[in-house]
């Protein structure tokens, strides 16, 4: 059972992507639901995910996939015919913010795996990260293991004591969970930015810690930080 606000947000996202092909911004969602801040939107999105109506895409900072719609609305809004109740919504309900894309890993025929490079990640002050699929990188399967992966170019020096330097390319396994001390890609909800840091969970808070004494640890409420992947490897080019 959805609250009125939860249903209104779900239907607003669905209808906008059907009309324009892209998702509304958080500000547009806020205005449509007459909320005072974007934090309310994030709480609604979390509630929709917990109830199985949407799924956030870990490799994209601001994208969700609509899995189903409220039963009472199925016959009214779905195009191309009705779907059985409880089934997933059609592929056209993948809500992708326009500056994000990704491709799947694939073997190049020579034992290497092709990983999409998805832009830059901050190892310093957070920046807008996980951008367009810029290019691919070939790595050995031994470097990544099982699961879905992507790569990011490092910008900044906050992780130098972990051997991660400005200009390196980090290999990230997609995951939404982490343990204390893991080096992870974290999306900071209120800032709508991502960073590469060590993560420590302390009660209801998350502390993001740099590996450079020049940067102070930053602490956020647990619901304001989304883990989007864990560091599994690094590629460095010498010129």
C-alpha cells in the first residue's frame, strides 16, 4: 500500500518519462509534489524502493527503474496494453537521467574483459561523478571477479596513502552494501555528488574518511549516503 505522496511521485516520474523520454529533476519532483526540500523526495524514493515499485541503478548517480505501478493505475497509464498485476513494468519505464549511460562487460576474445569507463570520481572534494560512458578499458578477469563492474578516472589526492593517485583508473564492483573500512563510491544524497572514500558506520551515521591527513573526515546521517560500488582494482598508466 502506497501513501498518496508515494503514489503521486511514482506516477509523476512515469508520466514524465513517457512524455519526454527523460526523468524529471529532483527540483521538478519537489515542485510537482509541493514539498519544501529535496530530502522529502529522497525519502519517498527510498520508500518506493523498499516496497518494490522502483530499483535504483547503482552505477548511475540519479537513475531509477520502475518495476511496477499501483494496481489501480495499470490500465490507465501503461501504453501498448495492460500487464498482469504484480508484473514488472515494460522496459520503457527505465528512468535514466540524460547525462548517464553504461554498457555491459564483454570478453574481447583474447581473455580480457571490457569495462565501461563512466567518467570521473573525486578523491578529494566531491564532484559530480559517474557521467557519460566515455570509453572502455580492457582488464584481466582476475582483477575483477564476479558481478557487474565499471571504471572511474580518479580526480584528486585524498586517497594517496592507499596508493590511489590523481589520474589513476579505479575498477568498481557494483554493490549497495559495504563493511567498515571498505573503499567505496558513495553518493551524497543532499549534495547530489559522489566521492571515493573509506566508509565507517557508526550507529545511525556514516563517516567518510580520506587517506590523506589534509582532508577531514565527513559525517552524514546513514540515509543521506548511498553506496554505489566497492573498489576492487586499479589501473595506472605511465607516460
